[in-house]
């Protein structure tokens, strides 16, 4: 199958590109290095050393495996780029990771907030128009986030919920209460994509993904040059990855507030498999379907305790520290999201274990001399400072 | 009260500015003439002759009433403009009409679609940041649209719905199924504003307005120079206004498809009163509330029949014509939205009547020599043409 990977240089985009390439698909990766630039601006970088560009990565891939991955270095905001890649590659499936993926980044200030929404919403609109005009039968596999739902006091369904109300019934989009400007951008995307399916007859699967952890996949392990990025800083680092790194370098585990914040999690190898299952089992024409893509749920404090336990067994002195929460969020809440649709398609989860955490310790130790300590503690605040109070 | 009117040059924005000014409030109107430019590009214009700029209009207002309305000619996409008007005027209430308001405009092509979402979503984000930083106690009265809900098969509530599910219950945002890229932009706004209230503690009232009809208010009637614009073209003209004009000039009434499309409607004088009620009864700090702002619901065919009847009584030969529907929408559907919250605040509706329609005929006849016939029939299609089918 001809598969276009948008955001093919990213933490998940690069391993996904290799995963499909190795399984015999024709893969084309597009990226404009937004994440690399954001890191450069902040003075942070990936723990793992990664090759400097997509062409360098695909060259290494060719040398290791003899397989080709096509490359476009370009921005989804530029219509000419999107139009050209759709015309030339004629994708049958589009896997769309091509967005600014960080909640803290989107909350830094007004500029970062408006950039995040413009970049994500308009980039995705361009993709939808390219599909409508140039690939109306292609299947969009879009990476959403479980964070779109927020933490409602009822069970979360997969995208839609049947509501009985005043003696009538309808199945409607599950209500959304996202917790950051970034998460809002994904909610906007969901509505736009749903519209493109309803009104234009496109087909799409929206993968509302949990927090991904892990550092290696079958393909990254083939050669050090094929490594994917691994972020641990306050902007791009996510909970379990950051905790494992903190354990290795002797930094306290940074639990925000009480740590009762519960989310869905999954191993990076399960992300690749979920995306593959979605691509191989496409939505119908006109269908917009949503899969909740995670395998287990944990509270932040659960995770910190598991890393503490695995670290202690591994011989690391691990301390768990509760920080004042920089975010505005519930620290204790009900959380019970459905996640059966990918299991029904054949997903066999790799669950979190002490062995997995230890293997992350090993992989992190290999590069622990590269850690930049300055950007581990959270500095971004969810509430913008009110200026006029001092001026009046 | 100091009231900032965003989009103060528009069909509703200008009468709202005069309405508040005449009632003793300090009013500042902002506009960058987006609608005037869109008309100029399309070769269309307002039926009513309107003065060429906000300064010209406020000068006439001063001459007629002795009252001042402040003016900023500027774009909400430019942060410096938004920041300056918030710093200098220090609004206590912000009435936000300042968006591209047309569904057909947003569906013309990719450029118009992405412009509409960028303009509306990012402009409103700028307003929210200006509030958070410079006016955290001010009250945002935002014009949304009933079109955000679409036409679900259950009763539509005012913004939120209590859902009982698997033995638990929560009150969550009412699910949205909008029918155009423009309506989607309003859904995105709603999520962003809700977030700003939940997370930043701002206060807002989102007025999900029905289709407004009418040509005169108490203030426009004071002097011909105070007229508001009246659109009848396929892009900016809305159902009843367009039908009344068609009846006057002997053009068939353009019913799209079967005409069973049912929507909420209200008189322009009720819009002004609803906005006033929202401003005078502000939301609490941290509260995001939604009022469904309409007074009656009609199907398109109901409206055409009422105009036919009133026209016949008035001596006009009226023909009702069913056109192939250029939109993708249900032409027969359940529709029962709640609309009690504004009534509870004291709204006394001006319902549609033969007398009202006749008064619109009279007002339209005064300017019927200005009608441009070319742009009455719909040309915008809801489905973009697929290009590759001919190219492959």
C-alpha cells in the first residue's frame, strides 16, 4: 500500500515509517522539523542521538535494510507542498502525526497558543482538501489524543455516545472538555475531519491515543543510526519516559500535585501496531470512526511508584517528589474510558512491567551523559499572568 | 458600562453599537471591514446605502443624537490592535460579532475555508488572551450560532446536556454536528472560550443565535445615514431577508431542495435586546453559559409560504421555486431546541407577522433600484470537485 506519513521525523512518525517500510509498503515521509526547531529554540534536545535530517535517516535505512522511504521536507501549512506530495505520491493511506504535539508548549504564551492552533487546524484542513480533490478514496489515520475527552464523571466511549433524552435517542460525538490549547486543537481537528467524512464522503480513523512510553522498536534496534528521538524535558517529555530518565540520573520523580491524574498509556510498539491495524482495516467511505488507543490506565502516582520499585530493584536511589501543579486540572477524578475497538481488530498489548522499565533504564543509561538538567522542572504555567492589575 | 463592540460595522454590530450608546453606555466599535471587502471582491453590496466607514457612521450618530461612539479600524488577527484597544478602552463587556459570518463564503474553496477558520478562531483567541491579561473581570458576550448543533435526533439544550450513562451522570457540552466550515469555526470558538472560563476563570455568555431577519431598529429609523446593511446575495443573504427581497423584485423565492430544513429565527430588534440582557446580567467569574437566541422556528418552506401569502396580500406576484440544494444537509429532520434562558431574563419576543413582512417590503422597495441580480442564485457547492478522477 502507498502510505504517506505526515510528521515522519517524529518520536512516533519515524518508527512508523520504518515499520511500514519493513512490511513491504511503499512509504513516503513528510516533515518540516517543527519539533527539532522548537527544541533548538528552548535549548533542549533528544536524549538519543538522532541523525540530522529525514534524508540522512532514510539513507541509513536503505544501507541497513535495502529499502527505500521517500522524503518531502515541507510544511503542511504550505498548500503547494501538500498538493505536490498528494499528486506525486497518490497515497492510499495517510498517517497523520504532523502536528505540534505538546500541551505545555501551547500554554507558554499567546504566540505559542495561536501558533499551535493555526499549525494543527489549518495543516489538517489542507490535508482534508488535498484528499477531497486528489485522493477521495484514501484513508486518513489521524492521531488524536485521549486528552480531548478530559475527565468527565461518566464512562468515556470511543468517539461517540448514544444519548437518550426526553424520550428520543441519537448517537452523537462524545462531548469534549480538553485541558490545554494543544488538546483543544485536536478537538477542532476532530470536528473538521468528522465534517469532511459526513459532507464530502472521505474516510477517516481518529486514534485518540494515550500517553506513549518506550524508547525502542524492532526497527530502531537494527542499527544505532535508526534510533528515534526520546524527550524528557518539561515541554516534550511525557510522564513515564521522564520518570525513567529521572530515576537513572538521580533526579527526583516530578509528580505534579497529588498525582491522582489518571490517563491511558501504551508502549510505543503497540502504537505502531495500532496504526497498522487501522491502516489495514480502513474506514468505509463517508465513515469517521474513533478508536481509543491505549492499553492500560495509571495515575501519575501509580507510575511514580512503579518506577520507584523497579529502580530500587535495579539499584537506583529513587525519590518521588510532589511539585506544585503547574497545570489547571483535577488531581482526583473518575476515569473509565472504553478501549476495545483495537483489541477487536487484533491488538495484543505489551503491558507495562518491571522488565520493560528496566530495559528503559538500560537504554537511557547508554546516553545519560547527554542529559540537559536545566529543562526538567516545569516552568510553564497554565494561567497567563494578569497584567492590568498592577497598571490600574 | 464600557462596552466594546467587535465587528461594530456589521449588520448587527452597528445597530448594537447605537442601541447601547443611546442607553447611556460608553461604546467603542472595532471593525476592519472584512465584510465590505468580501462584497467588493464578489461584486455585491448592501441593498441599503450605508456610510463608507465607521468614522463616517459615528459622525452621523453624533450629529443626530449628540452621543459619541469610539472607533478602532483594525483586525483582531493583529495582536497590537487588540492589546491597544483593551489597554486604552478597558472594556467591562465585550460583544463579539467580529468574525467572518457566512457559511457559503467558507465553502467557496480551500482558501476561503482556511481563511474563515484562521480569522475566526485566532481572532477570538487573541480576544481571550487580551481578557486574561488586561481585563480578567470583563464579560465576553460572544455571538455563536444555532448551526453549531446541527440537527440531532434529540431535543437540543442550551449549550450543555446532562447525560446518564452506565449508572453515572455528568453535565457536559452538548455534542456538535455543524454543517459548514464557518459553523465549525464557531464550534472551535465555543471550545476555546469554555476552556478560558474553566482554566483561566474568565466569564462568558455564548449566544447561539438563530437566523436574524429585519432591516430596521429604533436607532436606524432616526436618520437614513444610520441605516444598517442588508444583504440578499447567496453568500451573505439569509433566508427570510432574501425571500422578502425576491418577492419585491419579482424573483422566484429560492427554496433549496425540499425546504424542510428547520431553523430558529428572530427579529433584529430582538437580537439587540438579547445582547443587552446578556450584558446587563453577566456570567459569574469562571462561568461559560450558553443561551439559544431565537424566538420561533420555521422550515424554509414555511417561510416561503408566509412571504408568498404576505406578498399576495400586498399585491406582489410571488413564485416559490425549489432549487437543487447546493448544500449537503438534511431536508427533513427532527428539530426541537430549548430557548428559555433569555425569556427568563425578560425577553419579550417580536414574532413574525404579515405586518412585519409588509414593513420589510416597504423598506426594500425604497432601494430596489440598487439590487444586483447576478448574485442571488446559489453558485457555491458544498462538495469540492475531485480533480484526480480526470487526471489518473
